[in-house]
C-alpha cells in the first residue's frame, strides 16, 4: 500500500512543481516506485521536468473519462526507471475533481510506493479533492509574506477536508529571500502556515537548470542534499533538520 502525498502552495511560482518532481526523483533513487500525478490542467510542466513532453499522447483526463486504458496515460521518466508520470490534461477547462479523482488515487495505491499529487496553485477544488485521500500534505512556500499567507490559506483548505498531517517546505531560501524574516529563525513562517517544518531548500541555480532541460538534479548539490533529506524523512528515516544559516 502506497503513501499519497499532496503538494500545494497557495501562491504560484514558488517551486511547488519543481519540489514534486525532484522529491519524486529522490524517492525513486531510494528504490521506491514513485508516481507523479499533475492536476494543473492546461498548464502542465512535469512532462518537461522529466524529459517526457515529446512523447505525451494521453493524459489524466483520458484516464478519468475512460477514453483509453489507464496504462496508456502512464509515462516512465527516461533518466529514472522507478519514476512515472500521469500528465495533466492539455485542456485548461478540464477539472479532475469532477471526474472521480479520489477513486483513481485509491486504486493506484497498490502499484507504487509513493504517489505525489501535484496540485495547481491556489485553493481550488483540486486541492480539496486530493486532500480527502492524501496521507500527508506538503505546503511549499517561499520566505516572503505573500507566499506564506497563501500557503496558510491552502493549509486551511486541506485541514477542512480531513487532512491533518501537514508539513512545510521553505523553498529558495537565501539572504535576499529571507529579508522579511529573522535569517536564522523561520518560526514565524511555521506558525503562520500551521504546519511542521520538514525541510528548507536553499536557492540553487542548478535546480532551475535541471528541470528546464529535463535532466536529473545532482542530489549531492547544495539543493540536492536538501531534497534528498526531505525524501528520506518522508520515507520514515530520521534525519536531523539542518539548513544553512545566513
């Protein structure tokens, strides 16, 4: 039986989908069969992150609307055979929450160790829908006021839909990004979002380069180590929560 992980952010542009793809890769490198499911209809990007955009024929909408066999919507990452993707619909009007998404997620539990559901930015119905069946929810926030407030809104929606196990990831932390907060203390971000901190990812240009080019991130790089540690914690391993002090 797999663990379903929901990723949400509230505000867009904070690296939520990047988090989903890289943590998925890190879990797969730990020997865990991992499936990414992207819900952002019309704005998908995980196929680019995993070097799959040129081979996508069927997507999540085809699976949920029974237009093809489910297996035809599942694509294996070319640089990591334990990492699979069901891409979001190309149609921006398609709403997975209206087509039995929870039933699909529950059915997929038997085939992967981890299922990461990458929700669209905001607090739309996809967040509430996925929260109803997720085992754990990850709130991704940048250390800036708007991002933190919007992550708190997403956390509230998740809690209202029966998901109480929430974790916070602070992404792209560097000197300039944390200027509104005490550099060595993210307690106010944690308190505002209302979720236990599971990791702080430092800014690292290699992350953007890897996802843009559809290449694996070096998990020994500055950010790669942080992603690998988060994956280990999600996988039940005890690792001290350490991050760079600015």
